[in-house]
C-alpha cells in the first residue's frame, strides 16, 4: 500500500457538476482502493468528508480577495500564469514543504497546483493536467471581441500558461491528460511523459422516457466557466426562441454552479430556468427532451455529455464538444451539429420522433458500461 497525497485547489463538494471536480473525486476514490490517499483541498465540506475513507483530508481556506490580487500581481511580475497567483494559498505551500517526506507519490490536480511541488521531493511526481489549458485560453481569446478587456487577459494567460506547461513537462515524471488530441499542443520531446487517461462515468438507472409532454432541455456544468456561460447565453438568446416558435412551452433548464449576476440576467430570458447546484439529477431528467453541450470553446472530454447518457438522456452536442469523445458513435449514441439550423432541427426531431429518441437513448446507455471510472482509470496503477 503506497502513501499518496492528492493536491487540488478545488473545493470537493457534492452536487458540483464541474468536470474537474468530478474527475478529481473519482481519481481519489479509485486510488484509495489499494492505497492510502490523503487530500489537500480548499474550503471545508462536511458532506464530502463523510464519503471519504482510507486517508485524511486537509482543508485550507481560500485566500481573501486582497491577497489574491496581491499574489496575482506578483505572478504577473514574475511572468508566471495569473492563475498561479489567484489560486495560491500560503498555508498549502507550507504544508507541502513540511509533509512531503511522508508520501511515496504526489498527484497535483491541474496546472495551477504544480506550484506547490517541493523541490526536494524524490517520490513519483504526477501532474493531473486533465486538459491543455493554453489551448483552451487560445480558443477563448479567438471568440472574444478585440475591444473586450478579457481578450487581452486570455491572450496573456494563454502565452504564460503555455510557457508554464513546458516547464511542468520537464519537472514531472508523468503528465495525465484526458484526450490525446491535445498532445499537439505540448512540446514533442515530452510526449513520452504524457499518458492519456480519459474520463469515465457512473452508470445510472435508465431515467429518460420519451413522452410527447416532455418539455425540458437541460444544460449541466459550471456556469462560472466562460465557455459554459457563453453556451448558455447563446442558447437562451438564439436557439430557444426558434424552438419556441414551434413549441412555446419548451423550457431551457440550467444546472450547476452559477454566480448571482448571471442567475439574474438569465432569469429575464423567456422560458429559461436557472436551478443552480443540485445533488440528485433524476427528478430533472424526467420530462426532458435532451441534454445539450453547445460549446464553441472546448478541450478534452466534456463530462456533461457522459452525464446525459448515463441517465439514457439523448445528447445534442456541437462538433467542438464532440471532438474529445472516442467511445460513443455520432448519430447512433448522440447527435452532433455543425450549424445553428441543424442544432434546432435535431432538438425538434428528438421532441417529435419517438423511434429516434429511444434509439439514441438505448444505444448510449448500453455503451456506458464501457465508460466506468473503474475501467478508464486503471492506467493510474501503472504510473502511481
């Protein structure tokens, strides 16, 4: 039994449908089957603590706003990614420097956690990069107007993160990503250190049932994440009105973490319901037509797609969202669109066509057994 430390700047809470949190929770759960795994994370969550066995959790409070601003400014002066400063916690840093000798391996979750790696640590150093974030930020920049202040933030951050990713490729023993298609964005000489370990999903009981009275379209994810936020506003503003011309009662339901400003702004769109964080999804799956992933900025694998099909809910996704999905077949297990017109038509088809909806539902739910976390994470045994 190895002693492993899992370090993340995320809050590991229940009812959080952000892909990073779901992945982190399942990696920890998997590694704890044969190892002792301690966790370093931010913000105490007693609900999550009750689910954890075979290891300890060390909670650290996030830095306050003024400290975050100071640390971010320092990171910029050092030409390091802004997110390193924004997520920095001095107490986590001190904890790692004092306790690293107690562990055989340390897993750092996301690039922003890599800053805590003790220089003298001799055990296995693993970076759970998940996605190549420099690529994500570069895509985001291209989707912003040059007059938008955030255009310049993402322009700068994409450059700084790419530089930092290259540094991480030198100092870590293994780097884990969810999709090999992102390898083209890493320095080729470090490809041997990179291992693809894709996302999995927990198979749920078949919840979706076709019915002519189904009236909900679901979007699940962290709405504070810019690509998700843009996708929700685009659907509410441009897609839903076209659907409502045919079916005036169809609603767009948004599930996941969201700030108060976006909650208020989305409230004013007709037939849009913002539900926030929800621990159990079955009730919301019922009466649904489909789940959507209409992202135009996407890297790696979109967990929301796996979440939909785990409940046998038909999924309609953009070609960008589909690019990281290898285990499901287009037009058999889920639907993919290239333009707005096709997007609307596919949703209306699922609303009207029982044969199509049930075919997609059945096919995807059968495939889910091959996407269990137990199967997808097994390669972690080789690198830990």
